[in-house]
C-alpha cells in the first residue's frame, strides 16, 4: 500500500510539472531559454510567428494527454497491477517531452531534419529531482520504453519488462498519431506510391520513413504501421475510428496495391483473434 501511495504522489508531482512545462512553451521567450540548453549549430532555423509556435505546442500537448490516457486504458486491459498502471501513465506522460524543445528550436517535428526527439526527451528529464524517486528498475524501464517508442524496431533486450512497456507505449502512441495525421491523409494527389514502398507493403514489412517521397507514400506508411501494432486491443481502437479504411480509400488501387490491402485485411482479422498477453 505504501508503494502505491508513493507512486500516486509521484504521478501527481510529475503530471503537475509536465503541465507547467508544456504551457511554458506558449511564450516566445521560451525559444531562447530552450536554445540555451543545447549546442545548436547551422540548423537553418526559420522562426515562426507566435500563433504558429502555439499551434505546434498545443498539438503535442493534446497528444501527450491522449497517449497517457491510452497507456492507462491499455494497461487496464492487459491486467497490470496498480504500480505498473501508474508507471505506464508516467511513460505516456513523458514519451514526447522532447518534442517541445524540438519544435521550439528547429520549428519541425521531423527527427531527420532536427534530432531524435526520444533522446532529446530523455535529456530533458534525466536530472529532474522527482525522477530519482523511482526505483532503479522503474527508471530503467521508463528510459528504455521512451527511448524506443519512436524507433523503427525495439532495440534487442532480454529484459521482458523493458520489452513489454516499450510495446505498450508504441501502441498507445500510434493509436493517437492516426488521429493527429488524419487531416494529412486525404484523397490522392496523383503522385502515387514509390514502387519500393508498395513492394514492402505487399510483403507486410516496415519501411524507412526518411525515404518517403510522395503524399501517397505517407499514407501507405500508416498502413504498414498495422504490422507493428502489438496488441489486438490497440488495433481494435484504430479500426473503431475507421482510420484504416479511410486511408485505403484514399490510395490508388492498382494490382500490387490491392494485393497488399488484401494481405493487410487478412492479417488484421487474425490479429484481432489473438489474445493479448502481458509478459512484463
């Protein structure tokens, strides 16, 4: 009971700090404050006006809370104990903490044009006093999960707890990213999909996001994400909001694409029938 009370108090301390931290970026003065913490050279930064800065910050602030909620819901579905439910929420809370400095400094959420936002986020929170209140194991788990939440693949590990929490945050994050990206995944502009991307889609594989060349490539990548969803519950949330079928409807339907779509639908049906098991 004492452990749960400590975790609950720590959650309140963390969420209070994060709320204040995110809102601090509403101020244009935060740009200079954030920049002073990093060695930024030749970034080609173009400073946006105050309204554009706030729009980007609000976008990630809303995403942060939705992913935190997704972590809590998924943790409950998986039957995690109270301690681990709170740890899952903490991971969700901080998973994108690096995005705020990233956008303030570089004016982009594109890691390839700036820096890895997961690593940047870990540097933001590593010296905060309340992080030292976590047990050594919980802190290592949080760091691993956040550090791998945006990776193409989770880094190899024999630690089942590390792996399970990394899977949880990756799913919770993707569920909301479909919502965030919906305005950008509309009808085809005629550019089509790159042949190598279509080939990977047909094979049910992931791709290198940095090689996206067309608007339709961006949409196809979101379909490939389905193969990286870890839990049936997570996939069901995405399906419930009709994101998959909307993307499919906004892609060109040639023979190769249809082959990939049919494979995807078969995979989703099997995935939904697979029981979710927590191994952490």
